[in-house]
C-alpha cells in the first residue's frame, strides 16, 4: 500500500500484466437442475452467480441444455455441494444434456441423458417446482426464473431467478434457528478450475446472526 494517496507506487510494481485463460477467481460451485423437453431432469455444474435478497443471478452459457430448458420451463433447483462432493461435480464437467453435442464442445464433451447417474447423485422430489433437488447437497434452493437477458455477445445469458424455498440439512444450522451456521457449512469453492473447501474462518461481521460475540476487530 502507498503511504499516502499523493504518492502512488509506479503502475508496473509489484504486479505484472497477465492474460489468464479464465477469470474464475473463486466462487461456490452449485448444481443446477432443470427439466428436459421429455420431462426428465438435467443437472449441470456451474459457479457463476450472485445473490441479493431472494434473487439470484446466474451466468449460463448459451449453448448448454440448462439454458435451453429454462427458456421453455421456468423452474429450477440449485444444490450447493460441500467440499467432499467435488468428485461428483467434476464427473459432470465434460458432459452435456444437449444431443447432439454442439460443435464447439464436441472435442471434449459427450452427451449423457442421465446426469444424476453420471455424477452418482440422488434426485429428491422438490416441494414447489418440477426439477428435483440433489439429496447429497446440504443446502438446496427451489427457484423460478423471473427474467432471462442475453449476454452482450450472446455466448451467455443472465438468468434472474427468485428463490421460493430453501432446504437445509439441520447439521449446517445454528441449532434452534433458521440460520445457516457458516462454521458448520463447507461450500465447495471453484477457483481457476481447481476445487477447494472453504478453509479457515478468519473473522465475521457484527451483524452475523450466528456469531456468539462481536468480532475482535480493532477499528483504529
Ligand atoms: C465447476 C464448474 C463450474 C461451471 N460453471 C459454469 C457456469 O457458471 N455457467 C455455465 O454456463 N457453465 C458452467 N460450467 C460448464 C457447464 O457445467 C458445462 O458446459 C455443461 O456441459 C453444461 O451442461 P448442460 O449442457 O447439460 O447444461 C461449469 C462447469 C464446472 C465443472
């Protein structure tokens, strides 16, 4: 850090300019389930998303079966795997529900009609939407699409979805409350094509509903 705003360090130090192949800095991975035209479920790993209030915004590639399904049928579930499920997520990395496989994906991907079986995961009936939840995921959302906006170059779409219901394994809750206890919840993190557990807790905010005490922050 510079000592004062008037004397910034030279632009070239200490960082170097790079052109990384992806910009996946590190976000939770999730499994998005949708309904195929024949009524069977599709399941795909994804990591591009953010949440504010009850709304989610997902970034989905335009060539996938997932976005094709959502354009026709507006219901979905998101299952958030914990770190120990990373192999199941990786098993879905190079398979698509699209048949035939789009030419741009043909070299690396293959079609599979049953992603749950491919991943070794178990479909679980949802309460409010048609796509199933992923039983093994400790945190599951049922959601409905409210808007789909094409991306600038049409290679992706932004899906705004409203969360209708949240299901949580009691093991990740602060006992006796509706709060997900982040000390009991280990989201799978996807960073530059590597998988991580969430790591060591470093601190928390005074507004946390699960912390037992104010954080040891020296604001001075
Ligand atoms: C960990 C991980 C994260 C991914 N994140 C996204 C994402 O955020 N959006 C997306 O469209 N595809 C993402 N993908 C790629 C899709 O899962 C992949 O293209 C898949 O074939 C889509 O399946 P579908 O065609 O059946 O929808 C990700 C893949 C992995 C393994």
